[in-house]
């Protein structure tokens, strides 16, 4: 499974960071998925291997502009590329009102269908080809949600020892069994695929949260999760100065929750533009990292724009820098 960040700033872009956007891709899939679409997201997409033509669904965590103002432009560009496949947009009901309002006022006519799904507590979708997706309600100034992505396709290995014991010789039939197909044997027996497949591994599970001042709201979703992507807009001292009205999380609060929940990989994002690159003054990203590491013992990552990560089948997350990314 691959994640690539298209924007990691909160509120407004900075010279180094665009506002929120995250691309997800399942191994071997012809589709990809987008979580949030802040202004300028399509410019970031141009610097990746992704295309609006193969985008299967967009998930919007909440209606704030730094998470959705890029939607109309991306939809229009997909239309100019003559996209014909329907596109799902899932998010709070306000997302549909926003998109339809812009389409009407700008007379945007698309050559493909846009299908809207209104998310609410308990909403889930299992019809997508690569992931089962569920939501959890968060705490923010507007309705905000986290999307949990659980992979659907789990490879199964053949029980070679049992095949050999049962006298089923190696050949094309083994491939059919691994694909879930039963086969007829030369001695008139029928070999059932289910009898020769070893138990599959645990599906990879990824949580991508919208803006949220209470990470513990994700306690149920965190069970068996491999990765949590969550905002760390401020350090704790700055959050105390800003006050609770912003309804954002600190690096310490997010990291402490991930530690308590036993999530092995934590990716922090949605940083206030006030945090400078390490070594360029204070406050800096080094402050966010130090605060998080003091509370969390797992694999910690601070996302940056265009940064790619791979989550392997064992649940290990690793950064894969893009050549010449900036």
C-alpha cells in the first residue's frame, strides 16, 4: 500500500507546503484514492505518477477550505481530459452543496458522473475495488471525520506440503488453486481451492483523520490499525496560547494517544505555517518532532509534501523519497 502527501500545511499554504491532500494506492490496482483536496492539489498531482483519469474516489474529511477548495478545479481538469468513468465524492453533506454550487455558478459541465455520498457516524462502503472504508466522527468546529481504509485483497499462499501429500503435481493447476479456483484431477478427484490455501495475513488498516481536538475518539478504529495519519497543528505550548477555540490537536496529544492505542506507525501532518524548517528559527518542525517523540515509542514520521510512504504486508511503514522532491 502506498501513501503520498500532496499537502501538509494547515489553513494556508507556505513556501514548502500546500494545504491538505493525500493520495492512496493499493498494490497492483489501476485506481487511486484521494483524501482531502485543498486548493492547489491538482498542481501537486502533476508532480506524481497519479492522474485524474484513474482517480476512483475522493474522501473529504470536512468542509473547511484548506481541505476542499481544490475540488472544482480538479473536477474540471478531469473533464477537460475527457474522463468518462464516474467519480465518487464522499464527505459531509456540505461538500455536495459546495461542489454543486460552484458547478452551477460557473456553468461547469462534466462528461462524467459525479456521485456524492454523505458520510455520517456508522457510514461505510464496501463496493470499492481496493478498500473497505469506514468513518469515525471527530471533534472540530464543523462536522469532521476520519476515514479508515482496510485492504480487501489478501494474497493467500498454497500449502505445498499438503499438495504433495495428496499427490497433486506442480503445474498450472497450482496457479488455479491459488486464484481460488477448484480443479479436476486426472484421477477424477476434485481439488478444492479452500483446502489448499494457508490462512491469509491480517489486512492492512490505515486511519486518515480530519481536523480533531480529541484523538481518543479514534480508540475503536485504532484496534489492529497499522498506521494513523493525524494532524499535529501545534506544539502543546502554542496550543495553550491559541486556546481551545481552534479545536486542533497538539503533537503531544496525538502522539500520546497513538502510544496508548498501540498503533505501530504514526504520521503527523497539517502543521501550522508558523513552524519553520529545522534550523531556520523558532518555533520549528524540530519542536513538533521532539514533543511527539517524547510521548511515542513507535515509528514516527513528519509528513512533507510529495513524500511517499509504503506500508508492506507486515505492517511496516517506510519513507520513499521522490527524486528531486521539494
